[in-house]
C-alpha cells in the first residue's frame, strides 16, 4: 500500500521522474561502490597502542590551538556530508580538529565489554558483533550513524524502553579536553564530564573512545505484531507488555490503525517457515511489510497475534533500506514492486554518499515540503499530542519508540513523569495543504515545550535559544562549562551551535 500523500503537480511528477532516473542509473551504482569501501569491516580493528598514538594526534592539534592564542572555537573536522544530521553546522571560522578514530579497540568477551572509537558506524558494528554472537544495549538503526555522533548528539531505538537513549547505556569514555588533557570519564571518575557530554554536540571536548557493555545475541528476532485501533489502547498495551519484551516499536498509520511490534531475540524459531528475510533486495520497505501484515490481520479478523522471525541484523537495520518511509515519500515509485525487483539492490543508499552527491539546495527543497523531526513527549501526553499533530500536519506513518530516560543525558531526568517518554518520528509530507512546514513545526514545538517534551537538534528547530535550553536538563552540562573557562573559550554553547546552521 502506498503512503497517503497530497496530489503531485505535473511539474513535480516530471521532477520525480528525472530524480528517479538519476538515482537509479547514476547515484545508486556510485553509492554502492562507495558503500563497499566505506562500510567495509575488514580493516576496522586497532590496538590500544595505535589508539593511544591517534589520541596523541588529537591532543597535539588542541595544543597547537592553545599555542596559537586560542583563536576561534574548535570543532571536529568531519565534513557536513559525513554527518547524518539534516542541518549542517556552519564550520567556517572554526579551528578544525581531525578526530580520525574509526576502529574497534577491544572486544572483551569474558567481561562482556566493547571498547570502540567514536567514528565506528552502526552498520559496521552490528556486522562485527552479530558475527561473534553479541550486540550492544541500544542499536540505532541507520547504517551510517556513528558511536560518537549518537553520544554527542542523540539516538534511541526499540530497546530504549529498558536502557534509555544510546548514551545512557555507555559505561565510560575517553575525552580530550579543551586543555589538551585526556580524561577517562565514568560514573565514578570525572563524573561531571561523564554526565555533560551526551547531547553536547561536541561542545565539551573531543570523544576518543567509548566502552559499551556487550549482550549475548540470538540469531533471530522474534516479532509479535499487534494491531490496535486507538492511541490510548496502544499506550495501555505497551504499559502492560513493554517490561516483558526486549524490543518494542510502533508504526502509526492513522489515529485508528497502530501496529505494535514486540521483539525478543532467539536462536531457535519455533516455526522456521515464519522466518522472513526482510532485507532481501526485492522485499518491500519495512513499513510496507508491516502494513501488509496489518491488512491481513484486519481482513481475517485475526487481531490476536501474528509472529515472524527476522535474521537479527535484518531487524537491526529494518528501516535502513527505505530510511523509514523517507525514500518513498520523496520518490513514491521507489516502492513499486517492479522497480524493487530490478533496482532494489541499490538499497540501502549510504546516506553519506547521498548527502555528498546531491547539492545542498535539494535538502532545503525537501525540508520545505516535508516534515523531518523527532519529538519526544511524556507517554501520558501521547494521545493529546498526536490529536494535535493530526490537525496540524496529518503526516503518516509516524514512528513510535518508547524511551525510559535514565540520568546520563541532557534529555529530561527520570524525575519528570518517571522518565517515561515516547519518541515520535515524523518523516513526510502533510496531507492537509495550507500553512508552511515551518509554521506547523513552530506550533508543535510550543506544545512540546509547555508539556515537558524535547526534540531532535539534528533537524529544523525554530525555537529561540532560551526556549530550546528550557527543553533540556542542562545542569551537568552547565556545571562543567562554568567550572572551565578553557572549555567556554574552546567550544560554543550547544544551543548557539545548534542555531549556527548552513543556510
Ligand atoms: C533522517 C534521520 C533519521 C534519523 N533516524 C534516527 C534513528 O532511527 N535512530 C536514532 O537514534 N537517531 C536517528 N536520527 C538522529 C541521529 O541519531 C542524530 O542526528 C545523530 O547525532 C547523528 O549521528 P552522526 O553519527 O551522523 O553524528 P554527527 O551528525 O556527525 O555528529 C553529531 C554531533 O556530535 C558531534 N561529534 C561527533 N563525533 C564527535 C567526537 N568524536 N567528539 C566530539 N564531538 C563529536 C558532532 O560535532 C555533532 O555536533 C536520525 C536523523 C535523521 C536526519
């Protein structure tokens, strides 16, 4: 079933056709070649000794900045196209520090601990770890998200109802400060820094390695689909069942059609005929697979239970091929079964390469006609918020991911509503015509601000700096910056940085 969208004009249809041809014939193959080298897992191990040398290189760059009179702010030298965030920070005038740290340092099977450098991407990490029978607590889904970006930025996934956001599940990390010192940070060592880095967008120091607990992994993910007919029923069911399942997500197709998926790892599927290789090239995008299951459940009146098994890594990257429903939204023909059969091999499109190949004005155009934002609201406010969004945007599907906030990120503390939040991913074109996307986002932002929610800084933000700051729990962050004039001199305030975007 296709995503509901407003009728496209003739001009837009012609543009779609041209984009489709360019994408499938030119960009797709280029991206595949790029992917082959970029996502390779062959040479991504380093030793503690080599890692220490790389960290010395970061320190040396910081010291050169100090010797040069601490002119301008510092930031990582990572180019905009290598960042997942839609809006790129304007780095002109910054002193750029090369943090070329992209490898695994140690997989300690005995102590179930991974030590990894911040540039390691999720797609590489899941390949290496699942081959060894392990995973990490929170696996944000899209292949090219990095460990460092997820800690310094934000990231949640379907296990976040147990572990919180990505940074909540990290045991310790190593940081090069504005003075060029190396700090080991954990709950017991340099704890101020440990709590300040998550969500700081690189404004506390340079992350150089991270220690994350390992979890034994099964070969498959058993998924139980449940269809519910209202948001309050979805909330009720999740409140009853989340604690019994390791992975939970929902896709909201309309206010009366919500598919919930409760997942648990297993190595022994009780019914092997139910194994679904969802990431094979000819398969529909994941949201379409789920919608097909929903249609079958509704038409057979069998609303009770439907179980499937996905190979574990297919599950972890189930939305990567369609980038949720973003590709279908932009070019609906991409989900056509025939196009999938002939060209499905181009997916998943490595987003770094796509960013690099399409000019910037293309993204400005997309964000002017499509909504791309994650809002996190307290679970108790979910129904009210979605009712509001249904009148403001009518953007469907909506991604639903329960999150239990812990105490280690700039997101709210557990003191607010017990930390029970829902991450809502809105990626699409509003069905109801009318006001600009910016106006509609502004209205939602005000609701989220007044109701103890927060939003993703990676996307369009229209709040002013003070309101934005109010959305987050900044006490640990402010404590570190107030205590260190070097830090203030070296890095801008995170909310100033978030506002400093390439136009
Ligand atoms: C379309 C879209 C879909 C998304 N879907 C998901 C999703 O499914 N799940 C999810 O969890 N998140 C999702 N996100 C959000 C995403 O996780 C964040 O945007 C994340 O911060 C991007 O990671 P990155 O590796 O590209 O980091 P970057 O954008 O490169 O970095 C983020 C910030 O961290 C800083 N930083 C990075 N490395 C270091 C370092 N070593 N030292 C100091 N600072 C550093 C950078 O300076 C930057 O300010 C999505 C975003 C988009 C645009």
